[in-house]
């Protein structure tokens, strides 16, 4: 009887891919046009949806045979998700914390690793004949070749670097938030930190697996550890995506962004040298008493006083010892 029997690990991978894809579609359908950050989150989820499919095709015996029999020319390209998901998470967080974020030409540099991966596959895998490629995959020769293991390890390490960059962005955002909001406790960013740390756990697990495979070229140990490390990553991904779905429903819509760029940097220094500028602010504060408003932010106060937010913050810090 020729039937494909799915084990629990295969089901977890399939459910993870479906979760990512469905949640991405949900975000795209329900996302307000002005909310750019959710487009990056949807792209992150879609890219990540290809990763469990890639793992199923590479290491699931039944899935590998189906792919080799029906789609041998498309083998390995699905692994592009590893080169995009961390980049898209970084861009998502950047677009979320900075309300004036826009994509620039230099952001295209993030695609260099993906281009390198495509070139690498073209030179080391797709330059072989179709029959040779099938043999390399069927016998697991290509996936355990030194060149592929090195490229795979570098990719996983780069993803850790993007997670570190995400945490740095969040820390920078929190510092900037302190200068623009009187009540920072109202802005809960723990869910965002948890999202990045959860993804960091995933990429560290996958980097550990890539490192173990690379070390196996020089040090002999039982490959059973590969399975343990890999399966741990599968379940962490599944739980993280579930947590992301429920967390997003509560926090995404109420997130407060700040400005990435300061348009009034030069005039600030000139104005701070003029004590009359501080006196004008003090007079306006006494007359209009905007500080009595509940949940007042520095941006709201700056709009009321018709003064750039950064100027107002520096005046408070230097002239009023706040």
C-alpha cells in the first residue's frame, strides 16, 4: 500500500507553514493602507512560510520523493526564505517604531546575501545535469558538502546579526520615546521585545544545527543530535507564530511611533543659546497650561506651542533641568 504517513514533526512543519501563510493573508486583507509596517510583517511571515516547506522537502523522506518525482528542477530554491525573513523582520520593526520610515535604494543592500545564494546554487548545483542533481539530493550528498554547509552556516549567523540589530532598534526607540512622552509606561514594548527574542531563539537553534553539521566534517559524533536540534527549532517556530497571532490582536493597532529623522537640528543649537527662547516657552506654558492635559506627549506639546519637538526637549533639559 503506497500511502504517505505524516508523523507529528511533519504535521508541525505543515501547520507552521499554513499558519504563517494564513496570518500573512489576514494582515494584507485587513491592513489599513496607511499602515506600512504590517506589509513588512506579512512579507516576513510569507518568507518564513517557505522555510518549513523547504525542511519537509529536504529531510522528509516521502516529501523528498514527491519533489524529486514531480518538481526536480525547483529543488533547493525554496530555501530563499532563510535569506529574507530576518531582513523583513528588521524592516518591519524599523517601519513600526519610525513613523517617517521609507524604503531607500541603500536598503537594497539587504538583498546581497540572497543574490549570493542564487549565484552559489547556480554555480554548484544547477550547473549539473538534471540526473546528477537528483542523485546529489537523493543521496544527501549536496546538503552535506563543505561548500553548502559553510554558506548555510554564514546565512544562519547573519540572521542572528539581524536579530541583534532589531534589539538595538528597540533600545534606541525606547530612549527616544523618553524624550517625547511624559508617560512612557503607557507604551508597552514588551511584546515587541518578546517577538524578537523568540525569533532569536529560533535562529540561534538553527545556527547551532548548521554549526554542528559543519563541525561534523572534522569531528565525529552521532548525527542523532542533528535531529534533536532541528526538531526543537520546529516546535519553537510553531509556538512563536501562535503567540504572534494573539499578541498582534492586542498590541499592533495601539503602537506609538516616533520620528526617525530630525528636521530642525541646526536651528536647535542657535535657539538654545538664546534665553529668550526659553522664556517664550515658559510664558506659553503659563498662559495655555497645556501640561494639565492627561496623557500629554512632547509631540502634542510641541504642536500646541508651535515649536519642533526636539527643540522643546532640549530646552527643557538645558534650561529647566528636566
